[in-house]
């Protein structure tokens, strides 16, 4: 692929911190890294995966609405994280993350802890403490 042919379709990568790097041939015939805003085919495949993730989150969303688990459980699943990953990335112990998965314990969290979780999950605190209506 030539540098000028690198796809710039942009769906998921527009205004994102992530970038897709492709290797293309420049005018001299040398390979070089070229930043792409995305490719529609790749975006369509990613959308299918994201739709599956949202579908898998539905039973957890229902459990949150019944106050059986905290919204943290939903957002972890949506971000494809488990307790170990969230603990490692947030700096909160695994034991505490597991405890915060309980609805009543999550409701007691202070603002700083909520902000830490929200930052780790790349969402706002307002998003963290709720689940989508559907």
C-alpha cells in the first residue's frame, strides 16, 4: 500500500488517544509508519465485538438495577476488565475492589475513590455510579 492509500475512514479513532499505525511504501519505495484514523472494514468488525460486549453486560446491568452488585461490576465487564486488572490499574487492592463490587459497599465510597475508578475506566464519576437505561 502506498502512503497516500492508507485508510482515513475514522469512526472509533477520531478524537481518541489511540491511533492505528499502518506501514506503507513512500515515494522512494521505503516502508514508513503512517498514522491512520481507521478503516471502515476494521471499524465494522470492532462494532460487532462491541455489540457482543454490551449484550454480555445486560445480565450484570439487571443485577445492578436489583442492587445485587454495584455499578462497578457493570463498568468492569463493559471494559473487559476483571478484578485483578482493575486493581492493578487503579492501585486499589484486589480485596477492596472485590468488596466494592457489593452494591451497599459501593454506595459508601468517597469521592476520591470514585474518581480513581472513573479515571481508570475512562468514564466520568456520574457514569460510574449509574448504568445505562438500556
